[in-house]
C-alpha cells in the first residue's frame, strides 16, 4: 500500500485515463519522491488504528451459551437452556436471568467450580483474566460459593451473594452440599448489579467468554461444563482505551 502511494503521483503524471501521457497544466507541481521509511511506518500505523477502531465497535448483542461437557458418564449437572438480558450487561443495572437445568446425580461436598474467563480484544488477541477478589479465572468451592460471597470483604460481593442465595432458595435449592437429584428452573429472576469495585478494573468493558467447569478436584473428574459469551459495559467509563476494546459480534 505504501509503495503504491509512493508511486502514485508519478504514475498519474505519466498516464491519462486512456493510456496516453498526461501533461499537467503550467503551474502544477508534481513530485515522484518516494515515501521514506518513517512515512511508511506512519501509513501502516494509520491503517492499523483505523481497522482497530472499526472492529472495536463490535459486541455481543445476544447471550449465547453452549455445553462443554466431555465426560457424559460422570456428568452430574446438565443445562438445558439459559438466557440473560439485557445484552450487553450494563453496570450498574438489572440483569434478568432464566435457566433450566437438572442435577443428574447427587453432588457431594468437595465439588469445585473452575472458572476460565477470557477477554476478546480489538486486535484479535484473547486475554486471560486472572482471579481478582473472587472474580475472573478462579477455582471456588461449589458448595459454599454463595456463602463466600455473602461473607465477602466488599459490599458488592455481599449484596450479590444475598441476591443469589434468595434466588436459589426461591426454587428450593440451598447453598450447601449435598445437592440432591432434582430439576432446577429459574424464570426471569432479576439480579441488580452494582458499580464494579475499583479493585476490579482489570475487568474492563468488552466481550468475554466464560467457561464454568464442575469437577472433583482430587481426581479431576468432570461433572459438567457450561460456557457462555457476554459483553460487559459500564454506564460511565473512564479511561477505557481502544486497544483492548471490543472485537467481534455474534448474534446468531
């Protein structure tokens, strides 16, 4: 591209629209000076920036989920459907949750939930989000995760824990193990998401894929796996750069 731009004035001077030599009017000044290396670098940077800014506008417009369970023999939790709205998820704001699942076998104490959180950036690179304050790619006790939130160190954690505990209790599921064989159905339950704590600034606005695996830590046996895509957007964003902005849109 830079080489073509460097040759363009000379080419335009020599050839007209029908292949004949084009003679500029007196007083016109053309140059065939080639673009130097610094100009080429500038042109390339401009192209990358423009492309990235265009891609940064993409976002997930629908909540999308899929099963990632690989061990059907030992599967204890099966998800049939799930939805969350609005999408993007706005903070602060209300999130409407619905899902249908089945506990196929009793879930015993010691079961863990392993979260793997990935952010998709404007340049097409996936960024692994570490575990920060119980948010991100964490491994948590599946039987006490709600109580852990309720007794958290930040008010945002405690408020979310109380809401989740109330949601599960509304359908007869309690926050301790063992969890008996049963069907679980949540319909349009509203969870209020408050402002994210400043300590969670690593969780920036953008597109995320979150994988949750239910497993036995001592043996590594998988009891179930659930993966979903979502976009997070703060109602007021300060200091959000385009480089790690949104990358893609999925709406199917």
